[in-house]
């Protein structure tokens, strides 16, 4: 499988989570759209693009289980969440309930919104180690007040790499009349996703992480009843359109000026690749490897396991707490000396080493990381145990 990716063979790549990695076959499909565009850019943009986009949306709608008319492609989750944020109409004193494990760019988006609007962003603490789903829910709902208008939640967290019980939270929020905005950046192609069953108000996910698409392919789903109130983040021809389509929602959001959107158009090839290469099985093997190795790394680093060792909480990534005063130096050392690409993440003053496993990894990669850490423990004082 490694042969199918362009990853530098001199390095051990244990960081699929940050920016994904795309196999050659999908990159070829991506480039074929660019070549097609350059043969006749006008014809491509005005005639062909719409047809390719419709195919891409159809393919994705079956993969994430929602209707093609209810989502549009975005470059990344930041664009998606900023689009939602810019259309919220909250008032001073209203609250956005979230957790203390969200992605930094999203925290910043909400800080920005709250500064402008006088709304409060509540980073409800979820304590580690997680002991059960019920405990997460109990701690999360302690942040609920009469002023809670929005719930913003990651489906899989970045620094701690944990899976959150979003379905249960969406159900209760719906019953309470609270809007849910779910950040599923790490979800598509990683764990099962059925948006219709989950029934959130807004859901963003990427194709360029675990679905292996070229970078710049993500989406924003919006529940039908809310689509009319979502303003375009970028105003373009679809606003006051001269040729309105069936949906003002799609007119507003699907065209935002001249761009290279080939990454979106690869979706059918992406899904085809996943199916042909038995990605469900590959993913199950990767998840098993993640779990098998986790206690070993925790033991080596003198750390507590941050959640029960099951696929309820762990997917193809795991974060091991590390005691270090210099996370950047540790990351640099692993990369420069040991040629290991693995992120060292800081969240709420804790540091985590997060390894990702994909079909191109094997036990040997984790053994290389293990030996490097053993060596660092013996030869430096970068890690305290
Ligand atoms: C939870 C979460 N949200 C969002 C993102 C990505 O956002 P963007 O690509 O827009 O920076 C990530 C990326 O790792 C993430 O882990």
C-alpha cells in the first residue's frame, strides 16, 4: 500500500491525521481535471464543471448519507464553520456550549464571534481519563444554561484524538431546541457517518484527511429548514442570481469566483479507490494496531491511558500524554534525528504525542517510534517520567 502513496520513504509517517495523504491514482484523477480545464477553460468552467460537480455530490451524498441538495463543498472546515458563524444571529448574553477539546482554529473563530457579538463561548471541561460515554455526557450537559443557543462540538477531537458521542448530544439538543454545529473534520472515511441518522443542524467534514482526497476538499451540510438563513461567506454571482437554480442555498454557496475546484471533482474516484482497496477492512486493521500499541506507549512514557481501549473512543489515531517542558523540541528531535513525522500537541496545558495509522503503516513504524522514544528517554531530559 505504501507504494501507492508519494510519502517520502526516508521518513516514518505517523501523522495521517493532520493533512491526510493522497494515493497516486487519486492524484492522477485530480490532475486530469486540471488538464481538462486547461484545454478549454471557458468550456470547462461554464459547461463541464457543473456536470462533474453533480457527479461528485451524488457520490458523496451516498457516502455520508444525506441528500446532495443539502450540502456544498468548501475548501476546509475553517471555511465551513466561518460560513455558519457569520450567519448566526445571537444576542448579548446568549451562549455557545462547547468542550475544552476543540480544534484551535475553531476556538479562535468562536472567540472572534463572541468579541463582536457579546455572546459567551463555554469550553465545558471534559475530564481525562474518560471513563464512559455517560460520564462525557454528564460533564458536557453541566454546561447547559437557559442561555445556551448553540452547541458546537468536534466528532473526533484533534489533540486527544477521541470520538465524542455526538448522536446523543444532537438528539438531546434537538429536543431542547438548541442548534447543533458539528465539526467532523476527522470523520469521513475514518468512522461511520450517517448524517441523516445523526440529524445535526450543521455538519462539516473533510475528504482530504481520511478519505484520501487531494487537499482542499471538505463540505458543509445544512439541515433543510435552516438553509434559507445561511448567508454567503463570499458574495458572488449566485447572490441575486440572473439564472437562479432550484435552490437559493446552493446558488449562494456553490460558486464563489474563479477557482480550481478539481479536488472536489475527484470524489467519485476517491470513493472508488476506497472500495477497490477494501478500505473498511484496512481501517479495521489500522484501528486494531492503534489499540494494541496504546498501553505500550503509555507505559513507556509513564502516562495514564486517556480512555477505555475500545473503538467507541479510539479510531485510527491515539494520543499518548507526554510530560515535557519543550514539545516543539521533542517534535523537532523526532523529525530531524529519527526521521519520524508525528505531532506533539498541546491542549489545556497538557502535551500529547498523537500517532495515526493508515493502510500504508505497519507495526514496524510504531516500533521505530517506540525505539526512538526509548532512546530519547535514555539520552536526553526532554521527557520526564
Ligand atoms: C477537529 C478539527 N477540526 C478542523 C480541522 C481542520 O481545519 P482546517 O483544515 O480548516 O484548518 C482539524 C484538522 O486537523 C481538526 O482536527
